[in-house]
């Protein structure tokens, strides 16, 4: 009998116990929960964050779960929609390089929303559910790989429902069959197209919709509703065979429960697509080493993989903040001009700044077959070379793993600093530190409703 990867993943979710999780994984879960909440609170201050919050407020009158950064409670599935959208709302969310997606916005949001509805879910149960979601969504993403992205799908929108369903199913303590059904209901709702990266607000909603789909899948499965029981591996109409030309089903289960993919998930120091980070690091390093005067730069040549060029190496057009965040040349330009690529570099004024636009015109992005041959683990690899008007040449400087990646991680204090810089736009210092302390001590929290209660605004700042 052929083993079913869908069933194996469900069995993993059901059998996962907090006591069996290594300490380093628990520590990682806490950092990713803190980071996701921080970026979600910041996302609540954006125009699209406010729009989605107002939308779910008017959609239904249930008061089950908190909408982060707003004084709104709604049904758990609609809270997941809003919070997932806000947590993916400014390209600050965590990222898994080979899965090509952002686990936090679909797993933390779904687990917390359902935990609020259910009540009595302690910190250990919550972290276990979050971990289950991370492991499922990253493995689904890895199984469909770069081919999925090349075909124009947005991986977090398409793969995200599986992680959200796994997290929600674990909170609800569903058995194996109901967890299979939760995955089979949620996975068929996945949607997200990469054309949204060029300016549409809807890109932000892909994670929110995925989180909502996972919650709906788990809630329906709890009631006995059935889904596709072989959704991942079905030869015709199955998820993997449908969305990818090069799917690898072995990646769904190899090392499952022994090697935790959350440890391979990076946390972003820059407010833009992860595919831009290596180039930003390389340009920043050259600027720091050589004290480059941007006014006399003649040309900047960036060599990267074909996948990264297609994803973020297109000719920049100042259509929206989203398009700037998804563009490699824009990220290099603001790093060289301002030494940063964080939230203040991605504003309506900055994306049309003549100085930024002038420097962008000097940047050429080239697909390099040699980098392509290194394989998917080097998908973001770049070399950056800067030529000056006086003939001086700096670089090429090659970066394979940017700051924030598992190979070059942000420290715990750096993650907390990022959280504070984002969350302070919504809440006061006292509550801010209460959130940090609560997550540091999650294993001692008796009910995570206490965490959700403090994710409300004390300031009114919108960008």
C-alpha cells in the first residue's frame, strides 16, 4: 500500500506533543510569534490594514476573536482574514527560502483566532499548534518549489491554507481523519497570483485569505464536513501535480518530526521581498567599506538567478509601495542613499523621489547561468559591482545568505528591537513590554486569550 503524504502530515499534527519539541525549537517559535505579532500590529496602521479591519467589522457581528491593532472583535475566521492580511501587510513577515513563502501570517493568526474561540488553550498548546502549522506549510511549499512561483502563483496564498488548517486543527484537538479533512477542505481554497506584486493591495490579502481558509477547513472538519483525503498527492487534480511542473512529494514527509523547518525560517530586517535582501546586503557592504559617493556612480551591475530576476529584477515603475517592496533595484537604491531599507524607505513620497529614481536607472539586473546551476538553496544569491565615473570599480561582492536568514540569523535582541520599532506605532511602552514578556513566558500562560487581549491600539497612527 502506497503511503499517503496527506495522511502522514495529519498523523504528525495529531501526534505532535510539546514535551517532545527540542528547546531550540521552542525558542524559535517564540521569536516567530513575537515577530509576526509585531509586523501584524504595524500592518494594522496601513491603509489596507484599516480597510480589511473595517470590512470584517461590518461582515459579521460575532465577537470571538481580536482583530490586532483595532478595537474590533469578530468571528475567528474573519479575524484570521484580517490579521493574516495585516501580518503580510508590509513585506516584513518571516520567510522560508526553499518553500518560498511566509509561515507566520498563516499559522500564528489562525492558531490564535481559533484559540480565542475555543478558550482554555494554554501557551504550550498554542506553541505546539503554531509549530504544526509551520512544519506543514513549509513542506507543502518545498514540495512544489520554484516551479510553482514561475507559473505565476503566489505561494503563501496557495500553500498557506494547509499550514493554517494544521494549526487550527491542532488547537481544536481534531483526530487524524478530521485533520485530513481539514487539510482537504482548506487546500482546495488556496489562491494567489503573482501579478498582484506590481501594485495591488490584494497581494497583502493572500496570506489573510489563506489563514481564513485554514480556519474554515478545520471548523468544518470538526463538524463532520469532508475534504479531499489525498489532496496533496492525487495524480489528477491534486495540489502538487496541479500547481507545479516539478513537484517532489518526498519533501512533504522526509525527516518529519525529526528536522523542524521552523529552524530554516528567516526573520526579515528589511521591509521588502526576501528575494531583494541579498542584493541590499551586498550593496550596503560595499557602501560601508568604500564610503561610496552615490552622486558619481556610473553603473551598478547585479547578477542573480533567473528566478530572482523574474521575481524582483524587473524594470522599476513607481506604481505603489507594494511594487517598490517587490523590486530589487529600488531596495539597492534606498540602501545606498540612506543606509536603510526599512519602513521609512517605503512610503508614498519615497517611491517617487527623484534621487531614488535617478539611481535606479543606473542599476542593471542580469540573470547569471552560473548562479542558476547552484540549485534552489542559492535562489537568492547575487553579486553586486559598482562602477564610478572616475573609472573605479568596487566589487563584485557576492552574498548567498542575507542578514536574517538561518545561515546569518538576527539575534534575539535584534528581533525584539524590530518588534518594538513596529509595535510602538500602535501601543504604549507598558503594553509593548507586556507583549514581549508574555511571549517570553508563553509556556507558563494559562490561556492565550490573555495575549490576544493586549493586541489593541493605544495610539492612532496610520501611514
